[in-house]
C-alpha cells in the first residue's frame, strides 16, 4: 500500500512547550503523561520516535492494545480499504460486511464450546464498557445482584467496574483471595496456597452464615494485569469453573488485557482449558482502535431490545483493523511465539535477581511480564519472607529505563511492579535489547541516591 509521508516533527524545543501546555490544560487525573514526559510523533512496530528526536522501545504498547505494535502494515491497509470504499464509518448496531467479517474472524478464535453457542454484544469503545455490560447481563439473567471478585483485580474505571476492582468498597461485591506464589495471602504459596484460596471460596458460598447471598456472577482475570502481573494457577482456574458451574453462577473471564495471544495462548483461559460463560474483550481486538465486546452463552441472552446500548458500537475502522489483527495473529502463530519468547525473557529477568537485590520477583505469562521491585536494604536474609515493596525505587527504575530509551509501566498493589507488554511481533534481537536496557536501569537505580522523586513524578 502507498504510505503517506508523516508530518515533519516539531522544532526540537517545541516538545517542551507541548508538555508544558499539557500540564496546564489537562486534568489532574492524567496518568501515563506524568511518568512518561515524551511527545511521540512517529511510530512503527516496537519503536516510537519523540518530537525531541529520541527513539524509544515501547514495552507499554498502549497498555496492551497494540498486539502487532505501532502502525503494522496489515492494520493500515485494512483501515485504508474501508476509507477508500466509501463505506459508512458510523452505523450504530446495524449489520455491515465489515462487521460480519469481524464477528466471523473473532468467533473462529474463541474456545470451540463457546463459539458454537455464543452471542455477541458490542458495548462501546472501552473495556470498562464491556465489563459493565457483562455485569448487567448476568444480573438480568439470574435475577440476582451480588458479585464475586478478587483481591488485586482491575476491571475498569466506570462505577460497576470499579466496584469489582481491588481496593473498592461495595456491599454487593464479595472479595475473594487471589492465589499468588509471591506474597501469598495465606503465607504458603504454590499449590497449597491455590487450594486454600479455592476452599475459602467454597466456604463463603456454602456457609449460610457467611453473609454472602447467591451471587449473579464471578468475574476473574486469568492474569491480573494492573494488580501486578499475577497469573492465575491453571488448577485454581479449573476449580473456580467447577465451583461456579455446580452452583449455577455465571463465570465471567476478563480478557481485556490477556486476549489475542498476549499470554502464549490466543485467549488466556485456554491455558487451563476452561470455558467461561462470558468473555469480556477489548484492547487488541480493535487493532489499535477503540472496540469492546462481550461474548457469552446464548442461555444468558435474556435482555430486552435496548437493554444495553451505546452510540459508538459500530466503529467500522476498528472492526476492520481488528479483523486484520486477529487473522494475522492466528495465521502467523504469534500466540505460540509469545509463549516461547516470553518464557525466555522471564528466565533472563529471573537471573537478574542474583545481581540485583532490588528484584523481589519476576513473573508473568507469555509477553505479559512483571518485575517486582523491593527494598534491597530490608530483604530478610534466609527467612523465606518477602522484602517489602519499594514503589519509590520502582519509579526510579522506570525513569532510568526512559533515559535509556525504554518505555515501561508500573503496576501492582503498591505501584512497585515494572510491567512489560511488548508487541507480539517482538524479535529476538529486540527482546535482548529490552532486557539489557532494563538490567542497566536496575543497576543505575540501585546506585541512585534519589529515593524520593520530585512531586508529581509518580502517577
């Protein structure tokens, strides 16, 4: 396809004015802009070029949205084809050839047992809209209002999604322990910790004095993203499926960040082999453009017409870009590639712990990776107890990464987990460069006397 020449970069000092005006005019709620003070003007694949002429390796990828990286040719071609065709760009929920192709391709990627009996609802532009739709769906279908969610969860920024996220307080939401090897809530970790977490869930549901009425559904992330990159154990996921199925509780899998090959399987639920009742999908399914859907078993489809709607449900460019992305990931085995390369990167990161006492844990699945930064001076030698998280040092690591041309994000309970979400098109050479730059940043952060950053530098 013919590629339009990009607009010239602003003058070298212009980016400083852009950043200054942003800080003056945008709300105090802005997040990424605080810790990543750059002005991107061009991007391709893993690489972003800033207005100051610097190049960065982007391991944020639009918070996991860019499965194929920035401006992949198949995505640009799909968008251009729709624009050149004269097709409508905004059609509410009407049927179009572009929409039909997207749904067909999406269903071809789903777990077979779900795809054979599925319905789809287009929810609006963001993952949080899809979470709201999923909660409304199960409440309508069951006639119940309560919800089961997990500590450390993140499901979005709208009212219902926030209520189901860790840290929120909502009387309709029962918070259950999410199993972790590192910082296990029961202090035991491993299979024993996962079994205890599952038993806790059973007890809460079956004890008539637990104070938890029969819920409308359970919502779970197969890998907690914002919660610190915590993969759910496969056996525990299967047990959650059994517990919910035995009690007629719809199981909602939030695959907003884990989907489209990110974890080494096309959908993260495939690792455990479970088939949820509802899947919440967004981010990568739009091929870099806003798109969010829920896919669910037909038995739950008890909505009346208009029960859930939204103006921007028919983004044709996003559907075209999404179709191209889904097809490319599937045809080129990028999920399997993410699993192999991610395991290699994780092994390299774990080996860094020997030389960097600030690395408490390295964990993840596929190309969804987290490195937990701890206080190296407070690590209890030989006790088997984890050192306390060090969010200030983690923020220094993030800044040192940026100085070396590497964009990373922080997450976790204490914002002490350095998160890597590179595109699935990452090459072996790029993966090595990412690890090398992160290792160099860790060393620099450990040497740095700056244990407190300037006000406003931590988001």
